[in-house]
């Protein structure tokens, strides 16, 4: 065989082998591609988000075939709106806010309970003279202009036989800590027992807080994971994968809170630096409120949704009845 023809045959064989290798590589790459998902936090990263960051850091999302982007909102109203519009796959929000949104025909659905019990409280300084809702008469209560906060204060005072018309609701935006520390207001509603209360105590203020559930306010799911109806239809299996990874992250944080907290601190937002001592105490408060014995992490109960919806309707926060069967879906099972 002539040398030129031999070279031609060799080149053809090499080309075919290269194509074969290329196809194998493409198939291999395709099999290893991760599905992109996004979740928007309710605010800047803090202790309540530890399980999510642990799932990312430990590769639990990747194990489920997911590449999860964790986003921070520019405004606290953004997560729910963006989830409804499908701009983010998932968002962290609030049970009452989701029901309010559904009453306004905004198509959002809760898929998991991140914190199972109330974190919200009416807080005040120990020397304020406040000991019960009755003592709020004649006082200024700071809040971030919210119909839910207004209804909460009114309900709490009524349950104690107090006249809610005698309290002065003062819109301080989200400047709850400073307004209370400087005595601009006598008490606040909307501050959380694992955050604002802890921060004020760390600053040396002797604080007290009313347990809202002692005064007829439902024990709500403080934080929930939500998605849009269309996203749920398209990506339910992926959302289930996401939650499996977060559940592993939660278990990791429970078993080793110090390591879990350090992962969070490694992801703090530059604009909102975290105080390790505050976040450590916050996590200690949160962990018992995030789970219940014999109930899977994230599981939601219809009775709890119905109680919250009934209270919101009775309080005038929502103007029409919400079908709670449409408001949530369980992506974990008790079986």
C-alpha cells in the first residue's frame, strides 16, 4: 500500500475516534449537569438560614442534582412577589403574608414550614411599667406599617380587656431596635425573639416580651418556603429534592451547631455583618422551634393553616375567605 493512502486511512480512523470520544464526553457532561434553582431569603443571611447554607457547603444540593443560587432581597416584600411571578423558584416568607396574598389572588403556595412556631412578639423595656396588654393603653407601639401588626395589637388588647383605641401605633419602618432603645416608642410589634430581643439584651437593655399566643393569637408558622403555582406544577420533583438537601443540612446543624454556624458566618453579607454571639444565641432559640417530635421537618398541618386564615378573616386583615387547601402543599410525608 502506498504511503499516502495509508496516511489517509489513519487520518480517517483518528477522526472517527475523536468524534466518538467527543460524543462520549458530551454524554458524560450532560449526565453530570446540575439543574439550576434559586431561592430568595426573607432578609440578609442569619441563623434561621443555617440549614440552607449547610446544604450548599456540604454538597447536599449537588448530591440531589441541583445548583442552588441563594439570593437576598432588596426589600422584604420582594420574595413573595418574585416567587409568584416565577422570577425565583423558591422564597422564604411568612404564613400570614401568604394568606393575605392569596386573598388578593396572588398565586403563591407554601411547600414547607421552616420555623413551626411564633417568633413575633410585643417587646418592651423592663422599666416601662408594661406587664400585660392592659398596660399598653396610652403607650406608643412602634411597627413597620402593617395591617397584620395592627390587628395583632388590637386582638391582644381585646383579649386582656384593654381598649385598643388608647394605644398609639407609630410607624418606625424596620427601625424597631433604635426606636425602642432611644425611647421613641414604649414597645414594638414585629420584632423577633431570636433577633431584635437578643440584640437589645446584648446592648445591655433589660427586656420583656409578651407571648402573643397567650392572648388569642394563633401559633403560626413563623417562616415558610413558598413557590409560585406555575413553578410548583413544573418543578415539584426538583423542589422535593431541594427540601431533602435542606433537611440534611438541618440535621447537620442540629448535630454540630458550632460548625453549622461557622458555615453561615462564612456567607455573611458585607452590608449586614453578623455578630457570632448573637447568631449563636439565636440558633439556640430557633432549633427547638423548627421541629416537632414525630413530625417530619417542614411538614405542614391543615388545622394550623385554617386557624391562621380564620383569625385573619375575623380580624379584618383579609376581606374574603381563603381556601387553605390551595395555600399549601406538603412535599414531605408523615408516612
